[in-house]
C-alpha cells in the first residue's frame, strides 16, 4: 500500500520524523512481508509546485543502491538486497532519502514518513486510507467523490468487485468518524 498525503497545515507534519510499525529491514531479511508506505508532506503555496509530482517522488528510492521499487496505483513493492541491508540500509535511511528528494521540490516545507512492515492485518487499515486519498484526488479506478460528499462507485456488482474489501473498510471508517462527530 502506498500514498502521499499533503497538507498546507505545517503543524500536522513532524518534519524529519518517521514511524516504523514492524521490524526493520535487518530483522526481516529473506522474508516476504506486506508493506505500507505513507508519506506526509507539508506544502506552502508555490507557483511551480506540481501536486501530481509529489506522488511520483515516492518511487525514486530505487536510485539507492540495492533498493528496487515497483508499483501499480495504490500498491508498492519494495525489494532491498541483502548486501544493501548488510551495508546499513534501513527504514531510517529510506525515510531520510525520501525526505531529501521531497525537500528539493519547490513549496515542500516538511516531510514525515510512515512505514508498515508487517502482515496483511497490519497493512489493511492503511489500504483504506490510501484508497480514500485516491478518491478525494480523483485518482481511484472506480470510486469518485460525489457532489454531496459521498463516495459513488461505477461498479454495479459489489460482490464481484476486487475493490470490495477496501470499500468495506472505508464504510467502517466513515461510521467511526460519524460516531465521533456526534459525540462532540
């Protein structure tokens, strides 16, 4: 799972901070794990800032020796060689490299990273977050943000849709949010 989320509220982003859920690379070498990478970016108004380029920067760590990234929308595979891990590659270094790439972009004033190196259950909540972000930005395959703020889907048969697990999680999150607002 992968997403780049941006905000103009600088206070929401802990610049140069990263969070790792699960083991670091040295403790998971030789194993396959589910993976989520969420990059949080604080931006300011800059005429040359391209919000679509913010998304593409997250794939550039493959320029690091021994690191390979592959993606399709909403999914990111990261492979790190054992040699790179022995040489010190870890999530802190990956976060630092990503931050450096983002800091080169005009208008970027802060970068925070979240990495989940876990099992499917640990990654799935981030899948809903990434899908919701793609819906809001108009980049989701089937679901769009309707005029009334609800999500609308082009698929007529939910049972046969590959997005059903993600939609179910988004519905659960919306119920939790509504309950939270009604208790205020």
